[in-house]
C-alpha cells in the first residue's frame, strides 16, 4: 500500500513553514555535528492507518521545506507494518498506533535510539450522519438489534475498544470485527453499520458523513502513538529530520488539526 | 409413405429435389460429394428446415414453410442411421437401443427388454453390455440400426450407412443390411455416394447432382441408360449427347455423326457406348463398322490388365463437359499399334454397340 | 482395456524444450509451500488445531465454499448453455458481465455487493425495510460473496466445454424422439461432464480462498462469518505461527479434495 504523497494545496502549511524557518527554529533539520546541510533523497515512512491523512499533509509540508526530499508513505495496520519491518522491508521511519508493536520492533533491534511518543488518540463512537440508528452511548453496543462494528482484536483499535467496553461494563454484541479501522469507518458512513468504535481522529477524517458520540473520560483510553527512526534506514539523516519535524510545533499543529492530542 | 419435396439453400448449396418413397420401397439417393444428399436427408429428419416445398409422411405434414408448419425432429416418425453411427459413448449397446423407447415414455426395464430382443435379432446378444468403443465397425453398425428400428418408425433414413466401414466389412455388411432392411415394412430412404450400395440395397435410384435430380428410375434403368456424365462414369460407359438427324442417325454435340441400329426414340438423345466396344486402328479401316472417325490419343491409363485409351475427336468432345471418348484395349494392342499421347488413329464402333435413348 | 497402456508416439513424450520450462514452473509453485512447511510450528500444531477459532473458520469455509459451488452449478450451467448455444441480443454483454468479477479486485466486488445488497443497498435496502432480512454479517453473506467471485470460473469452463461438444450426438438423440430437456439431461450434460467437474473444482477452490469480497461484504466474526482466509490474515497480525498453521490446514484440506480427482474425470 505504498502511497506517493499528493500535491495538496498547502498555502497554510507554507506560511507556517516560512515562519518556522524565519524564526530559526532549532527543530528544522541539522546534521548531527551541527552543520546545516540541505537534505536530498527519499525516505519510506511506515505509518499506522489512522495516521494516513495527517501524515500525508505533514509529508507534503516536509517536502516543501526540503525540495530534494521525497517522502513515500506505506500505510497499513500497525501489526502488518511491524511484520513487514521484522521481515526486512526497507523502512526509514515507523509510526505505530500502539506501544506494543513498537516495542516488538525495538526488541528486535530495529529502532535507532529510542522511540518517542508522537501523539495521543482516544476512542469515539462513530455513527452515520443523522444517527439513524438512534445510538446514545456505549450501552447500545450490547444491543442485538443494532448493527455494531468493532475493530478486530488483533489491531490496536480493537484492543483498546474492548478495554473501553470492559471498563464501562458493557458486553458487546458485534456483527463484525473489521481487520482495519478504515473499513469499519466506511461501513458506518455508508449506513451498513449503526455504530462503530473507532479513533476520534477517524471520526474527524470522515467529515460530514460521520458523527461522533463522545465516550466518558473515565472509561476512555488514551492511546500512545510511538514514532521512531529505524536502524535499517537508508537515509538516517532525513529519517531523523522527519521525526524531529513531526515532533516540532509545526508538525504537532498539523497532527492536532486532524483530531490527535499532542504529545 | 414418404413424400419429400425439398427446396432449401444452405451455404453454397442450392437444393431443389423431390423424392417419393412408398412403403416397402428402398430408394437410394446417389450422387457425388457436395451434391446435397446428406442435406436432403437431414431435411427429411427435421435437422434442417425447408425454405420451400413440403415433407409428408403417411399424410402427416412434417414441414411446410408456406403453411407455417414445422414438426420438430423428436416428434417425427422417423429413424435415422448415421454415417458414423453416433452411438452414445457412455451408454452400453443395450442402453443405446433402449434410448429411443425411453424417450417415448417407456420404463427403463421394459425398454431394456425390448432392446435386448432387437440386439438378439442382430446377433449381438453377447455384446449387450459393451460400450460402443469396444465394438467393431460392423457390430456398431448393427447396434445403430437396431437403435433406429426399435422405435418402429414409419420411415427409415440411412446416411451413407456403410461409409464408416473398411472394404472387407463393407462387403459383408452390405448383404446383411439388405436382409435387415427387407424386414422393415415402412419406407426406406438411403443416401450414398457408392453406386454398389445403391445397386445392392435399393429398388429405385434417384441421382442428385449439385442440388438437382438429374435422373431417376429403377437401378436397372439408370445403369443401362445413364443420362449424366456422373452416372455414366459410375457405371463405366461413355456417354454422348446428340440430336436426331434422321431415322437412324445421331448428330453429336462434338460435331460427329453416328449411325445407330434402331430408330431413334426422340429428338434429344443420349448415346451410351462401352469402352470395350470402341476399336482403334492405325489406318483408315475397312469392314462392316458404319461408324469410323479420325481421332488423336490424348491419354493412356493402365487399369487392371487392360488399358484405357482417351481419344479426342469429332466423337466424344463437346457437350456435357466430356473430355473425350474412352476405348479399352489390351496392353498388347497398345504395343502393336504403337499408341502414345499424340498418336493419330482411327476409331470405329458398330451400330449395334450403341445404346440410344431419350435424354 | 482401452489403449492407454504402452503409450507411444505423440502421447507421453514431450518435446525436449518443454521439460525445463515445465520444471521451472513447478519449482516456482513448490518453493512457497516448502517454505511454509519449513516454518510450521509442528510441536504446537495439535493444540492450535483444536482451537475454536480454527475449527470455526474451517467449518465456515467448507460450508460456504461447497454451498457457493452448488449455487454456481445450478445457476451457472444454464447460463453457460445459453451463452454457448443460443444467439440472443446482448450476448456479448452478458459474457462480459460474467467475466467481470474475475477482473475486478475482490474488494471492489465486495463493495459493489454492499451497494447492491447492503442495508442501504439497491435491492438490500427495500428487502431489509420490508422483511428485516439482511445478507451482510451472516453466513449467507459469505456464500453470496463467494458465489460472486467464483461463479465466473464455472461458467467460462462449462461454456467452453459445451462449445466443443459434438452436436451430432444431440441430433441422433432427437431423431430417436428425445425432447430438448431429455437431450440435455442424458446426452449433453454427461458428455460435458469433464468440463463441469473442472469448472466446479475451480469454483470451489476460488471460493475457499476468497478474502477481499467476503470481508468487505459479510464482515468478520468468529463462528459466523470468519472464514479461514480471514483467520489467517488476522493471525498474521498477532501470531505468525498460528497463521502458518492455519495456512497449512487450508492447504491440506484443498489437497484432500484435489488429489483424489481422477485424471479421467477431467479428460474429455
């Protein structure tokens, strides 16, 4: 699922970048020994699917700042990405949707240095625009007469979803456990499901097609999204620069605009 | 009784032929390949439909395009024996014969019982359980016949019934087929390109060439009086076309004239002369032969212990697309006369050796 | 005894240039299976096979593949007959339509099925509103998805078989008094049995391995809609060994069905 970054209208991003460069923000990439060199090359970024839209914009912005750099995104479920990295797939940066997947990669020695928390995400109930199913809260997930969707337990959002439901004391009656969060969202948006348990960012990304119903904070999870440059990176300089960019104020601004909570 | 007035076009074939077969009669449609014989038979069977004309069996109209009537094949009171027999490969001989009976609603056990009777009559009781692949050509032919007869059709159609057999089997099967056909009470129509099949099996011949009937009559009649080159060649005689030019005189299409023994029967005439009756001389002959002419040898062909000599001249060229007259002589005569292509010779034939009849 | 023993001449001795190519192709197919076998967790295999996830998935896979094949036979053979023997207006369009599911990515097929038979679907919507019946999230949904992608294989194979069948046998049957239905039942179908068998096998195999359309249309729920391919895919995310074990089970089951297929059933 390699996706070359599309040329999005990036006026706002440009302005932010210009501002950042002008202020001489020390988060712009420097070479390790302190000299500033213009970066050139291509990096491959493995990102969890919930990061898709945010990363596309961030990659665009990064490419604007470094015109000789190309960022290629490989988006999939975090566990699929983990498997690919462990099997030797060429990746420069890995951003996962839960610490477990990153830990496994780190244990195999594939991480350069330490992983850092990129953003946080929490769950939200997604319903189709207009809430035709009349869903009110987590209790409805036990309702047999409604069409309920969860993420499969093998993917992070499924894992967290069950945690949330357990904390709320709800035994869910799902009709399907989708292998990735995007397909779950699509079915909610199209009306093929009454409700689904997805990330807050997903509700955001679906725009008008989907509405969100908030989950009480005391039962909601806060998912940490770790990010790291990888040991086997072909372009370690650019990889590190990209990670730094994402952790910078500008990077974080882009990420939060998509519904993530800042690191 | 079968009355088939067939008019149809199929691809390059333009067929227009009418044949009537009475109960108890065997009629053979004889013709070269491509004449339309099989198409004719398929039309009677209903496997191809008419453009015009009609097909009637015992008064029942099976196909009449002008009236809008068409009875599909499976409802026609016919039985067909195909050239390649077409025994159903996955059914035993017994089940093949029983097939038609079952198609008409008979229960399997009863159908098999009757089928066994038919196979017995054919002398194939021992092979009832055999699959078609295990049968010899002659056996398979008999099964095909039994299969067609088992449903007791009113008309039996045979499409080149002996063509799939080797020469030896064919000889033997021809006689057998004749016997079996004799036991069938209805009309029998067979289609063949082999004149001996026609001669042995049929009462009446209908000669079909290029979609048209060129001659019909009893076998005897057709053989003695061929009216087309095809039949003449089949029977092995020379055929000449001409017109009456006097009481006992025939002017030939090629320009020559022949004197014949009996008064001519009509104006448009056909003259048949056997190759053996044509004598060849080096010099202009004397003698009682009333017919003598100068000719040129164009070809020599050894056939068994005779030589067929092709002659070009005023007798035998022109008309009917014929390419000359054929005389048959001994090899010794060829040597004695010094015959070779291009040799100038004289040919004679006696008036009594010329068969003249209406064309 | 037919003459298959002691085959000489054209039968049985390939032109020498073909042998290395064939060998290479077989190797290409063989290596992934060997690699799979090599990584199999043989020690924990027995326990894994008793896991309800595995037994449920296998049961569902077999039921849906077999049902899809039966439906494909009942609906596909008549369709193949029409395409092979009748000249109706729009025939080429229908044939293209039949081939379409083979060309579409399965997920696209699944999405299309949702648009058609989902809760808000063209047909599914009114049916649901009227009767409460819904295909997605049920085993019938899996069967529908399987049939959609596998049916074309059967139709194409049987159509080819019907086209090459010798029509003269059918003529002979007609002259014996057999009507069209009897001819079809006793002559045509038995004669084209090899292509029907081949088509059914292809259909079954395709249905068994079907993933994209199934998960998109019917969803994924253990015991109800989670077939083997789905279970394998999800297992790959969390437990690689389980995934390999499941894959081997699928391979073993397929072999159990394919190996006993005798050569002569597939030969004309």
